[in-house]
């Protein structure tokens, strides 16, 4: 029995690429930490009226707010998001059906929208709703990639589309502004957020800017990992918390978003 479990563990590890799972694990940990810092000063005072007033809670709230406005944090966030999304794209290049994966993930993302809408109504702040966050963006991009795969799209097309989307996304983000759901016209606000003209809700990931990074990752996967082997020669797959989270990065991130909206 023990020998069989060991063999299964070895077989599973031999089919994984160490650097990909490590990078995904690091990125997920950092994204969750970043999200928690926002929730400490942005959400918890709304839920617990006396949270930021005195003592440890007040100090924690101030520290989280200082971290959130820190210039280094802003630059680091872009780097972490790029690693997470591009590695997600690399993993998409290994998938048998990105269309199915995208549709399943979209259902989870819509459930997240429903949960955060409920929280927003509970605390009387509808802008807590996640209308088009990172999970929605990944799901929609996977669906698009799945449709392109059915057309037999070559790897260089993914690179060209990814770079084009990224350029458009950067240009739009420089002019983008936050729009509150309180102003009404929620469907149009969400559509504009998807395209990158505005941001809305507590988590906003426009498709051009972020989907483009996934497309670039698909190209990298098809170009660098066509043999589905590690780029590091004789690398052994480490079994630790980073690789565990890396193997199940989307599940961990989904769970975190449901628990800490």
C-alpha cells in the first residue's frame, strides 16, 4: 500500500514541471497576501464597526493601508500578476480542452460574483461585488483560446494577439477611472470594465491588459515547453507548500476569494 502511494507520488511529480509550479505557488501566495491587506483596511472596518479604532487592530489597519499605497507594492503587483497570468497561459498550452476548463471556471467566477454581491448588500456597499475579476478574466480568455485551438491557430498568432492586447490594455489603463455601481447601468459598466475603459467593483481585471498576458504565456508554453519538460536539466521536483499550491493554484485562489471576498 505504502509502496503504491509512493509510486503514484513519484509518477505525479515526474509529470510536473518544477519551475512552473514554484512560480505559480509564489505568485498565488503574494496575490493572496496583497488581497488580504486590502481587506484589512477596506472591508473589515465596514463589517466590524470598532475594528480600526484602537490597539492592535488600528495598527494593523494603518500598516495595511500604508502597504497598499507603497510604490514598491504597485510595481511588484504588476510583476506578480504577469508571472501568474503568463504561467497560467503556459499551463493552458498543455490542456486538452481549454474551452471546457474556461466554461467550468466561468461558473465558479459567476458564483464569486453572487457571493460578493451578497456581502456588498450586507455591508451596504455594492461596490464590494467582483463583477469581472481575475477569475472571470482567466475564464473568458480560456474560452477564447479554446475556440482558437479549434481553428488550429499557430503559436505565433498567440504572441501577436497577446502583444497587441497588452499594448491596447496599457493605453486604456492610463485613461481608466473607477466607476461606482451606485451610479446605475451595471451591465454597461461591467462591459466597459471588461474592455478596459473603466474599473469597477473590488477586483477589476480588464481583458485586453490581462488576457494578453495569458496569450503570451500560451506562446511561451508552445515555444519553450513543446516537449513538456523542465528547462532546468536534471531538476528534481520538490514536494513542498509552494509546489502544492502551484499544482492547485486556481482552486486555492478560488477558495481564497470565496472565503475572503
